[in-house]
C-alpha cells in the first residue's frame, strides 16, 4: 500500500464571517491510499486559527503519516494524537480503501435508500441587512432549525434580528440556535444570556472563550438557556481529562467537529462520556470539502440521532468536489442520481 497527500484550496462563494474574522479561502489536505486494486481517500480538514494542530510542522507530520502507513491505524493514531485533523483523514482513507465503494464508508439507509439527516441552516455574521437576507433564504429553503453566528455586530442589532424571527415564527415552527464563538466576556455573559432567553432559543454555543472552566461552570449552572460547548473540547486528548472537563463544567450540550477533536475515535469518546452524564450532543462539520463532509454525514447517520446536525456547509465553496450530497427542505441527502466528480478526484490522486 502506498500513501501520499495533496493540498487543495477551497474558495468561498461569499466571504464568510465569524467572530474570529472573515474567510475567503480555506486550505485542506487529502490523504490518498493506493493498493493493488483499490484506492482510498480521506480529508485532513485543518481550520487555521482554530485547529489545535495548526502548527509549523503540520506538513511534516502529514508526510510522516504517509511514509509510515505500514505501522497500522492504532499506532498511527496514537502517534498523531496532537494532530486530530490528520487522525480523521487517516481514519477516512483507511475506511475508504477497505470499502467496496470508496465513498461509502458507513453503509446505511442514508447511502442506500435516500434517508435524510435533519440539519440546521447556518447564518453567517455580517451587517444586519446581510444576515436578514440569509435568514430569508434559509426559510425559503425549508429549514426548521436556524443557527445564527453572533458577536460580530452590535449585540442589540443581533437581538433585533432574533426578535423579528420570533414575531413571525414560534419555537415549534423554527428552532433557533446561536453561536457566540467565545465573543462574550465572563462579566457580561449572564446578562446577555438573560436577554437571549427571551426568544426561546434552543441553545448558545461557547458564550465565553474556551479554557475558563470555572467561569463556564458557573454559567452552565445558572443559565436561563442551554449552553453547548464547542471550542472548549479542542485540544483535550486524554479520556480522563475529557471526563474531568464534563464533570467540572456540566454543560447542557457538547458539539463535536470530528476534524477538530480526533475524528471518529475522538468523537465517540466524547459521546460516550457525555451520555453517561446525560449531556446532549450533536455533530458539526468544520468547513471540509465534500470528501470530509461525506464521512462526517455517514458517521453521524450511523449514530441514530434525530436532532438537527450542523452539516450544511458543502455549498459554501465555488470549487468543491461534486458529490451525491444534496441539501433540500432542511435536510441532507445522499442522492444516487448525483455522482462524484471523478475527473477532479483523479487529478487530486495523481
């Protein structure tokens, strides 16, 4: 078996804003495995500025993984525990190589019968007019769950957007989630949570910056709306430390981005620990191309969850790899009528 890697730069259709800045491009890496009669592909979806493995030796570690593919999955994953996106890329590539269909990693009704996964519609940060325009389109597209990124414009303007949604749609009609990406200070967070709770919001992701366990624990204990940890999970590799984090903070939810928390193995560890403590969870993509999104979606479906997931990012790029993944009526489908762009994949693999 031979292994190689290839860099690919994804271009956003529209600059996409978060509290960490505006993105126009997103680099990603593919691991390609070739055997006598088969090939496998997986995506290492590093997210610059957020991934714990955004390190100077990233390409060196990726090359090491390819040069030592003979060591086997367990040893490779152990060596790369500080590089979760490479771990996930390897997991995908090995599953892909072993599958009859290199793009069907978890055979299920999702891939075989068109059973969908409910997802949230994502509204990116921007000025008020831009956010309202996105909202209008998501509602037209049939989304019943809307996730709005907040923390970039004036808080009162963001509140006015939420207020206008609730004037027209009940919580039963539209589920609202907000993502602060750590934008609030601990001193102001509770006051803002109180204000947001007026709009019957499902949950808020990461209200304050990660790493403030005691402050986050206080918020989770007294919060008027459920809190979901996101960035808080990044960089926590040890199972004992994961358990300690959940026991200390006691959040209402955790959000898992496989590319940022160690792929399938890392995500499953978090899920098992969360369920022991009656903590809810859902899974979100992290701006991967359709190669990584496909793996995340198939893994998610295998977990048999009915909660809307965060898997609607595949349409953000001008040069994504065409695939069977399709979003319609607020759901993600694996449509057998659409195929993979094998010409582009062939180009990547050579």
